[in-house]
């Protein structure tokens, strides 16, 4: 009995220990579940707080609209062309007897430049004179004979004799005219032995000197007119049309021009409107324009390239905005204007022509208003935005600084400047 009781006591003790371990594991599991649940609740609260937080206003960059002189100087590449140019060739063949000018010198129209040996041509003139004298003598004899027969009794002169005499007279007259023409030709050829300058200008190098045999295919020298002279350049069709509109109300000389020579110096002479081509170049969309300049000092050299800056005599003051601020939809063009409360307002605008990467505004925006140029895609009508700090300037910022184009294209103007103009 005592052994059985002892075994029973051991079984009860082992069962009790096992149960204690199970309770401990259950408690640990409950604690772990509680911790996970608490953590999930905390995360849920944080997520809810984040969701409930208001959205931050988008950051944008603004540009203050200013007036600009859209008629500012524009620069083009021009070519200096002579108004007249001559390639001088002889009209008769022969040997050069003398050259009467210095290479590169200024020559006047009618000045003697070359002399071709004229002995042969002088002899030809003398021969043609002799032929003419002979023809005249034959003609006079034929006239006298015809008149004698005509005055004779018709019964003593046959009709055939009278007709033959008349024919000889007419042939003699034709021979005189033929000899006269041959003499004129010989005299012309003799005159062609003295080669003169057809225009005034600067002569080039004499390609043939004394003793050389030349013909009508030989180029003796060239002459280019240097004063006045012409500068030719290509003007975009849009600018040309604008000029045509202004031509109607002016005398045609509406542009002041400044010429920059190859060495950078400014040519101190104002050009005059010369001519425009009769059609637009379809390959480039430009019109060829020519201006005429006085060139007494010879600084404008034919064939050279210059930079020509043109400026209209009338100013064109208008507000401009960067192209990047402009949006468009089915109703037209619009921009976002930011008011004093930093709210974006959609504004419909009427636009003019573009100048580089800025655009003229015809209506819809006033100077000193602020338009969005960066972050415009995130803006909506009535939405509050966060403007980035604008650079502070004492004067109106140049559109070129805002839009990244050459400062030569568009120049800003102040209200004082506009009032003076």
C-alpha cells in the first residue's frame, strides 16, 4: 500500500508540473498577442493622423510681367555687294600695246585702260575707204550712162539697153552702201583697240600685259563700283511683312542701320533702303533686302561679310511673358496668375508674335502681375500655391534673363522711358 501511494503521489506531482508549464506558455502567448495588437493600433492611429493632415500647397516659380521694347535692334549677317561689276574683255583680237592703269586703282568711266596694236585695223580702214571710193566711182558712171540713154530718142535705144543701164545703176548704188557699211565696221574695230572703263570703280589686276595676244574670250580685268555700295541680307518673312505694314505710313526709310565691320568697328554711315526681292526664298522663308551706303573711304569691301543691326524708328512697347508660362486647351491660350493671397487664377490671354522664347501679350495680362513659369502643371484655378522667392532687382528684369534668350533680341523698358517716348 505504501508503494502504490508513493507512485500515485509521483504521478500527481508530474501532472501538476506539466500543467504549470502549459499555463506559462499560454500566458506568454497572450502577452505576445497583446503586444502585436497594441502595435497595430498605434500604427493605425498614426496612419489616420497622416491621412487627416491637410495637403501642402505646391511650390511654384513666378515671373513678374514687364513691358519690353519689341522693336529693339536685331542683328543679321550681310554681304557687301557692288551695285555694278564688270568683267572687261576685248571685242577684237590682237596684241596688247599698252596698259594705262595701275592694278587696284580707282578708275573713272571712259578712262583708257588698254590699247591693242591698231596697225592691222588702221590698214583695214584704209582698204575699206578705197573700196568705197571705187564703188562710188562705178555708181556715178552707171548713173551717167543710164541718164544718157534715158535722154536719147526712144527709137535709137532699145528697151533692153535701157533696162540693163538701170540695173547697173542700182547695183552700183548697192555696192556703195555695202562699201560704206564695211568702212563703218572697220572703223568700229579700230575703235575697239582702245579699251576704256565702262563704269567708275576699283579696277582689279591686269590679267594681260604688253605683248600678250588677246581675243574676245580673254578677261583683261574686273571693275567693281565701290561708292555707293550695297549690303544684302535676308530678313525673315514675318519681319518683312511687319516692315511692309509700316511702309504704308512712312517714306520707306523706317530702319536705322548700324554696320559692324569684320574688325568690330562700327561703320559711321546710315544706309538707305535700296530694294527688296520680288519673292520669298522658299528654302529659308526669308526675303532678300538691300540697303545702299556711301563708301567714300572704301571701308565696305565688295564680297566681305558684315553684321548689320536694324532698329525701327517707331517703338513697339508691349508686355511679354516666357513661353514656358503659356498653356493651351480647346478654348485657347491661358496662363496662371498668382494674386496677393498666393492663389492661382486661370487667365485667358490673347498673344501676339514670339520673340525668341518670349511672347507678346495683346490682352489678358497687365504689367507687374505675376505668372507661374515653373510648377505650372501642378497649379489649378483657385488653388493656393507656395511661390519661390523671386530675385530682387532695382530695375525691370530683362526677358532674356527669365526666358534664356539673347539680350539683343528684347529690351525691357520702364514706365518712365515709355512716357518719354
